């Protein structure tokens, strides 16, 4: 059962796309992060890296909406912190969108996106591998202690109190975190939870529950604005692709959340980390191998 | 192509003089040829995944037939890949003029055996005819870049030069072209040429229109032309899809979503 994707300009098997969604959602439900797999899997499917990244961030809008509502209702969102991050996120997303436009005009956008993923997945893969082996998955978040980053953040000006999180830190901290994630959202199409959750737990010392709610909150709005900017500036968002992926991720997240207690998370983490490392190596290899043709058509045809 | 008065006179004379095989009527370039296609319009819908377009017609049995399918010509911009450190990056740009997005040609006999080079170039038939019609940016190796351009398009299955592929039986001929799913919308020309004595003796043209319809058309028009509205649409669609999907696959009670 094939479907033609209007912006990606290719026809793909509908079940394959839903399958990718289910897999990514499943990993996410099981291990807490997995959204970063969306873009590389779409690239491997034949979607161009720029459309894959922009449609991936579009899917993240839908994937974070119901969770955001649930956490808002439960009082787990530090709205003040979230808004600061959001301002940073929109600025970073705007900058990222411009970077995408420039790199695309130069013809090197695809290489940059893939290279970002090679590095990124190598780091994530190694971290997960070590975590899985040392089996400290549970009870990891207690007493973070004073890290150098925390001390540096503590020296920044514009200190303010975040009531819901119960922390006092510089307003620049959430702005910088949000800005960094915004750039990543535009270039790579990731929501940034894998980075924000540990960063806010360890660097800002926020309670885990509030971190998850606040990250979802900022992710919803940052991904929304990045989708909007990408669509307006770069015309590379495939909304149909994103909507199909969402059906899969929601279903997969349910499966993952239900099976999480029955499966051994450590072993899964090791297996999963090996898969991520393999994907990283494959993408690196694609960059190093001489292209089949020395001429490549510059985009904008579809 | 306006026939010159001399040609018309000649063709009338020839037509009167010889009712024989078409070799003798070669010079007329008015040889009747019938051309039909299985589709005049291809609708690109969400279920679209390419289409086989059948082409058939009739012509004098002694003629060879060349069938060409081509999209309108336009400039094409390519980047040249070069090795920078360990990576292959775009290092340069090359501009081609007059490049069809799609170009496919099939014939009843290999083109070089039935058509002179001048005629191949005049009617832009075959690899040599196509190459001669494409402009390459000054200062680069024309042959090298043209070959590469043609190879990339061949790899994408947008160009093909079948040495044969047109079936003949008596007066009739038939062939088919596969229309790829990523062929952009627009008006394409399908032309059939009656060939004899190394020259084109007559031809007929049909238009094939490829049109995105329904949701496809709406989405791609919006995405390209109205980015701001499309952005709002994409965000709303994702929110709606996310909410609906979460309602359908409702989470167990008391479990807080951790997307």
C-alpha cells in the first residue's frame, strides 16, 4: 500500500512509515528517548535529509501535545522556566532555519545533517551502552552534586527564582539551553529531550518530574515554531509524512509503556545502543565513500 | 515547422507519382502517422506510485518508428562534489541550459542505424541529439559534464535511450513508458517519428499532462506558494493527529505521558 508524499516527492509504503513510527514510539516509551531516530530512519528510507529533519520536528509537535496537557494538569510544568526556554528555542530555531537555508543554497546541507547525526548517534550509543552495562538505570537521578557547569551557571547574572522547580538560577541558563535545542531542532529535527532532561536534572538541579513536564512543554512550542519557520522559509515540511508517523509513534509509545515493566531495560539498552552505533557507522560510511556521480542536482525541483 | 512551398509542391508531386513504399516519399516529411496514448492526463493522487503510459499508432509498414517523451526544457543547476579532507562536499556549481527533466526515447531499430546525425540533432533524438541541444556553462569540459548529467538522470530513471523498444506489426507500432512517481507535474510531449532513408519523414505529437489533484495538489501548492499558511496547517495537523491518536490509543489510567 503505497502513498505519495507531496513535499518529499517520493512514494513510500504506508505501512513502512507507520512501522518506523511504531518502532520509534516503542523505543521512546521503553527507554524514555528515541525521537532522534526518526530523521535518520527516514533518510535511510530515501527521504532527503532536509525534508526528513523538518518533517521529523513536525511529528514531534503532535507527539508532545497530549503529554504536555497531562503534565500541565498534574502541575508538573515550570511555566516560567519553560517560557524562558521557549524564547531561547524560538531564537535558536530561527537561527537554525537560516543556517539550513544558507547550507542548502551552498549544496552541503545534506552532508551537515548526516554528519551531525553520525557524531550525535555515536555519543548517544556509547552513553547508552555504558549505562546498560553498568545497570544503574534506576535510581540514577538522586543527589546530582555540584558539577563545574552548575558552578559556571551559578555565576551568570540575572538570577531569578523558579518557584515550581524550587531552584534559583540565572535566567540565561534556560535561555541558552532552549537556544541550543532550537538550533538542533531546525538542523536535525530532534526535540532535544535526550539532552535537556539530563542537563536540567544535573546542571539546574530540578526535580525529575518537573523536568519531564517542562521539557515537554517547551518541546511542544519550540517544535511548533520551528515547523512553522521551516515551512515558511525552506518549504521542506511534509505534513502528510508527519501525520502518518504520529499514528505510529503514539501506538508504539503505548506498547513501550506497557511492556516497560516486563522487559529487562538494561539488556534492551545495550542492544539498542549497538543498533544506534551501527546506524552511526553506516551514515559515516556513506559520507566517506565516493559518490556515484560527481554532479548532484541542487534542490527546489519539487 | 512551416513547410516551404517547394516541399509542398514536391510532396504533392510525390504523392501523385508514387503510391509505393515510403522510401520514395522520404523527402516529403509529410508522411501520415497516427499516434495514440493510453493517457492524456495523469492524476497524481495520494495513491499515485507511477504509471505505465502506452503509446501506439499506425504508419506505413516500411518505415521505422522513433517515439520520444520529453518534458519542457529548463535550466538545471548542479553542484560538483569534491573531496575535502575525508568528506565529499559540494565544491562548485555547474549550470546547464535547456535540460528536459525527463527524456525518454525508444525506436524500432537502433537510432544510429536508421537516422543520420543531422536528423538526430535537428529533432533532438537519441543521446547525440539530446547532447547537442543542451547548453553547458562556459569554462568546463563540455563532454565530461554532459555525460555525467545524462548518467545521473539515467540513474534516476528520468532519461532512457532504448535502442529498440518500439514493436512493429504491419502498419501498427506500439511501445510504453513508465512514468515515475517523482516526475513533476506539467505538460509533456509524446512524439512519434516515421523514419526512412536516414531521415524523418513525418511526425505526430500528443500532449500528456501530469497534474496533482485533490489533497496532493492542495498540500504541494500550499507548501511551495504559501509557506506561512502551510506552516500553520502543518502544526495544526500534527496537534490534531497527536490528540486524536492519544485518544484512540488511550493510555492506562493514572499513567502520565512521558513522550
